[in-house]
């Protein structure tokens, strides 16, 4: 059985580990190995994750029989009335078990408890599997965004929204 549990600061090492095991599979055909390494070091250092947690991000872990299989990192009220899903990844070996749906439901529950009107997330324009998943769940593409992340790299994303 899949359980969704809040992550504390000590659990952020598991978030980091899942990201490092997931990104090469998720982005291997979309981004260069150098960009993947750069982004993982930038976005998933323990210092960055701990700062995000202290700044109000909520991290949730998906686990089964004590094994961490996925995670999400969200920010309630990132824009007034909107919860931003900053991170959501599931290990490639655990995909197809309904973990993504359970994480999204947990996020919806938190957002509704906080009187949010919608969920927002960014997704790489070429991540067709994730785009199909979000559309299946009712998310709608509301705009495109190109974000300069330094070192000559950009994030070329769609912004999706799900009204609650």
C-alpha cells in the first residue's frame, strides 16, 4: 500500500536521492547530461532543499513498505489563492502504480484546506509523458515560459493549472 507522508528536514536526503535516480530517465532524451547535472546540483543540493523547507515549501514522500518511491514539493499561496507544485517525481521503477495520482490528491487536499482556488506547475515542453498525465488529471496549459537558469541553460516550459 502506498502511503503519502510529510517529509521533515531529515527526509530531504530521500528527496535528493529520488531526484538523482529519476532525472536521467525523465530528461535523458530532452536535456544534455551536463544540463541535468547542473540542474540537479542547483535544485537538489541539501542546502537548497533545506532552505526551501525553511521558506515554507511542504515536501511529501510516497512510500511503500518503508521504501521511498516518489516525492513532491509544494508552496501554498505562491500566488494568492494558488498552490505551486515545484517538484513531483516518481522513481521509474515505481511508475504506473498510481503514486502520481495519490501525490496530486494529497496536494489538492492541502490546497483545499488552505482555501486555494487552483494548483499550478511547470512542465518541460518536451516531457510528453508528464504532459499527458497532467492533462489526464484535468490540468490545462495556460502559458509558455522560458526561464534562464544560468550557465547558458534555460527551462523551456509550459505552465499548467488545475482549478479546484
